[in-house]
C-alpha cells in the first residue's frame, strides 16, 4: 500500500464532505425559514482515517486499484431526524436532487441487523470540481433518528473495546436497548402532530418576542 499518496487521495473526499454538510444544513435552514417542519435535525460528516481505510481494505480484500469504487464510505455524511417518517422524506429529497445520483440504498430500519442496528443508508455519486476537472466521488449518507444515533454511538464505542466479540450479556442488553429505542421512535411517531404543533407554537412565540424587541429598539 505504498503507491497511494494518502494526503492527495483524500482531498476530494474532504471536499465532498464539506460541500454536502453545507448543502444539507442550508436545506434545513430553508425549511425553517419557510416556517415548515424540517426532516433534517442535525448534519455531521467525516472522512475515514488512513488507518481505518487500510484495515477495511485488508478485511474486505479491496485492492488499491478498486478502492474508489469498492469502498463506499470513505466520505460519510450522517443526517439525524426527529421522526422515522422524516428518514424516508430525506431519502426522497436525495432522489429528487440533480447535483447527486443515488446508486444504492439499504434500509436497516425495515430490516434491522441482528445486533439491533437501525439506519437508512444511501450511497451516492457526487461530482466535485478539482484542479484536473470534474471528479465523481462515491459517498455514503446515513439517515437515522436521534434515538437510533444514540444507540449506534454506544454500540460503536463498545465495538472498539470488544472488537465485535461482545460478551453474551452485553449483546443481549444491546439488543433490548435497540428495541426500546425503536419503541420510543414509534411512540413519538404516534404523537408526531402534537409535537410539531408544540414546536411551531414555540417558534412562533420566539419570533413574536424577537420582533417586539426590534420594534422597541
């Protein structure tokens, strides 16, 4: 693995993450400015570290020549939503965009992993402009609720400690926690309308206070 100049190799992936974070955060802002519910709550992103890329190359038997095509999550974006329904709304938004192309989808919400993991993964092809012209980058977008993200973050931390080989007790507790997390999402979906009304009331009240303060000044 000496042929790849890693700093140079990762530059377009960093650019992809920066651009996508900006676009999705602006999309959230647009919904809010129009006084509409935003299916996007938080947007984060990262580029895989070189060590992580090399480890996955060894584990998945990915050659250097096929790295850009076969490793779909070198550039990763995570979109967190309030409700499960928002996840599918975000997926529809991705399909409707003309600045990226959806190439693959994996629904781990309708079909959760045995561990209890739930999320919606969308692999996209995203064009960026470089000094050598346009380059199409493969990136992965994970869409999940706040509750799903909490569970996944904890599971990810434990995975580092146990290297995927969880003690049976921990494994069972994680599965129960995943089910409890999903039950929370289901309950929130049932009162989604009430929650959104309350949030809108709070937003309107805050706007009225701000406008009143400006008028006084």
